[in-house]
């Protein structure tokens, strides 16, 4: 499946994009206002030149005891940013993001201009239905006509374990 075919892609708000000269405090306020986990740093042509994530803010500003009002996005942005195109394969990017340990993927058009941002969570939602289907089929083959009873028992066991682990002081 292509990125542009995902319902999450179509339903996304426009990405939060700012210039490298933007004050970090201003970017943080806008991220909070829009409930976004990242701001994409772009040049005048809307080409991606960096990204600042919540983790960058925690590590490079709070953790380093720096003043967000005195910093620019250029001071803390990650410049080695991977970008995708909307006709790229979802599963391939999910694998890349998982292996390379990043969660925000700017999507660009044929002119390399920012058009969207997909998160790892947006892609993970794609894999759940096929995972559940595969688990059901494997259970059906293993336990035959009693697979539904086995699935219910397994769900009850998982629930009981989760409750005991979470509620035990």
C-alpha cells in the first residue's frame, strides 16, 4: 500500500513547518497548541532542511539547561532527515523507521517540498488488521474447530495477567 492511500494521510492536518530562524519558544508554543510532536524546518522553497521533535526539546533544551527563548530551531534541529514521497510503500517505511529509530517522516512532493508528516503510529495502524488475521488463521489451523474457545481463553489469560501485574503494588 502506498502512503497516499492511508486514511491517516488523507485526514492529516497541514504539517507544522517553520524557518530555521524561528525562536524555539515560539515553535514549542505552536507544537503545544496544535498537539504536534514535531516541527519540520524548511527553507523559503518549503524544502525540508531539518526536524525538531519533542525529544530534541527535552534533550537539547531542558536537559542541557538552555533557554528556549534564546535559541533558534537551527540550533537544535536534526539535519539528517529522511523524507518519503506519497507513492512510497507504507511497510517499507515502517521497517526503515523501526530499524533507524525515528518516529516522524516528512512526506515531500516531486519538487521535494513538504506536503505531509506521517508518524510511526500512523503506519502501525496499517499492520494490526493483518496481524490479527494471521493470528486467527494460525489458531484455527492449530486448534481446528475449537479455535474460538482457545482465542477466548487466551484473551482471558492475557487480561488476568495484565490486571495482576498492573494492580499488584
